[in-house]
């Protein structure tokens, strides 16, 4: 199966700064999604990354806080802006290929905001 | 929003079958049932999915009721490494919303 690489795997950031997370897939995918998993919680869908257009955000998430890019069919970035300790979470990139329809995940980025 | 209901936790003896239930009474005709599991804080791992027929692969079996309002994931011979949170999701491929899942504890 294809490889989904996320960078960085973890980071510790200062309050008020921003972090950009990269997601690279080694083959073209149909859909790309970004999830957040807060400590001890389930996964929450942040947005669908749309190729060449603005991402589609879920309720409670806004572009100013979580800008997303997807310039092509294999790459996307998620930025966590103006971070606060409440943003400390695991951020996960996920993709689907039309053939299977199943969702596949990268290993995530563990973010700690101090 | 998640459209599934799962028990928060279950125990299973090692070597026995683990049967994990999921209710999805509002499932639409074009939505599939997917099962994933998450071990520690790794990315969720795809297990199996189906539309209306029962499915089996090398990891598990999926039993979907005839009215499609519920399903059961079966791990035929649970091992300690199957201890994880198991998520049941219904989706039409466009969005995947995770509920709270079932924490399966496999005990020696």
C-alpha cells in the first residue's frame, strides 16, 4: 500500500507561534483530510483539503486558525496558527484512494504548546 | 457528526473471539460501514468495510444485519496485540466521522 509521511512527527512550540505540518503521499489520492485528536479523545475532523481550492472546514474550525493548502494530488499542509496550550494534540493526515474507499492515516504529529 | 453507537469498553480472553457491536440505525443506502482500530497514539489502522454483505479478510469478519442498522466486528482469535480502541464509522467516502469507539482489553 502507499506510504503517507507526516512531518514533523512531534514538536514543542511556544504560545503565540505557528506550526506548519506537511503530509506527503507517494501516490495520487482522491481525498485528503486533516484530523485532530486531543489527549484521551477520539478523532475530530478539521477539514477536507481540496486540490487547488480552499479547504472545506467542519463546524468549529476556521481558516484563520487552521489554514490548509493542497497544491497537488499528493501533498497537503496544515498550519496551526497563533497557538495556545489548548492546541496541544495529535494532528493526523488521512487519505482515500477511489478504488478502495477506505481511509488511511499517517502516523500523526504530536504537538505540545507551552 | 458520528452516526454510530458503540459500548465504551469490552474485555476478551486471549485466544477467544472478540465480538464488537455497533449501532448505526440512521445509515443511508449509499453509506458503507467501516471499522478501524487505534493502538496507543498511532494513526488509526483500517480493518475492514462493507455495504450490505458480510465481509471477511485476514484480520477480521464483518457481519451486517439485513436492515443494515447494526453490525459486528469479529476478531476470531484475539491476541494481546489486539488491545486497542476500535472505531465503527459509516461513510459515503466523502466524510469520515469518528465516534468514541470501544476500548477492547484482551486479557491473558
